[in-house]
C-alpha cells in the first residue's frame, strides 16, 4: 500500500582503495613507454637483461616476464645470441607486422599509395608553417641519406618524410593507421630497393613538398601517387 512516504535508496558501497599495479605490469608500462616515445626506435636493440635489472631496480625474473610479454604482443623480438630488438611501436603495429609480413608486394604498394595519396591531399589543405618547417628538415635528411649511398639510413629517412606528410594531414586516425603499418611499408621498400641505391631509382620529393606548400591538393595527391607507381609494383 502506498503510504505517500518516499523511500530513500541505500547508499552505494564504498569504493575500494585502488590497488597498486603488479610490479611486472609497471615494468611493462615503463618499457612500452621507452618504445612508443622513440627512446628505443624500431630496429634498435634494447638494453640487456642485467642492464635493465640495474636501471629499473627490480628482479631479473620481473624483467624477463615484462620482456616476454612485450615480445608476445609483437613489440619486441628476442633473438637468441644477439639480443632483444624493437620491431613495432604498438601492439597493433606488431599484429600488422606479423599479419602482413608475407603479403604480396603489389598489394602493399596499393595500400601505401592509398594512404599516402589521401595524406598528401589533406596535408596540402591543412598544413601549418610548423609542418612546412618539419617537412623541409625531413626532406633535407632524406637527400643526405641518399647521397650517403647507404640503404638502411635512406629507408628510414624516406619513411620519416612520408610519415611527416601524413602527420601534416592533421587526421589522427589516418596518422595512427599509417604509423601502425610503418614496418610493413618499410619492409616493402627495403625489398623493392634491394642491396644498393641506384641512381635510376631516385625520385624527387621536392615537388610533393612544393605542392603542399602551395596548398595544391590535386598536385600533392598526384605526386604522392606517382612515388609508389614508380617503384614498379603497381
């Protein structure tokens, strides 16, 4: 029977005090931060297990558990007799790297063309003065790497320039997807270039930056698309 009296609901149970994350989880977070921040770039060898024990002040088993967890997630590659190397900057990048490691090069080229063409078009529309300064610096480093004649430094410089163009799109989703696929695209470029830089394969990227600087979206898109096509995979 309704007596007209309101019923006061019982108070919610008190929140439990937050518990400190397990030590291994803290070490995993610390190592992941070193990777995602670029302190340990892709391709680099991380400190040895004894060095990590000393740096972090934790037991050897804790370090080993954290490294194995990051290797399982695809960020690290444990190579017996050589060390442990960074192979991806995120768990998704690690998955992408494993999933598409043996993908058809033509299909990878088509994906690269789609992402970079869209990125260049948006960059031409949205670039800032700061973006242009960064791109000028990345282009100069790419040119210097080409002049050095060394394949790996050039591949890194070329990837960084294209990453800079996509970042200048100011589309966080596109930039994140491109970054997660960076190692797949890098592997494609390494295989396509081969063991040496050949003058007949040189591609001028200055025109791409000029189109972005002029905010000519069509020209920027066309230049970006031509880079992948000229590698002969499309």
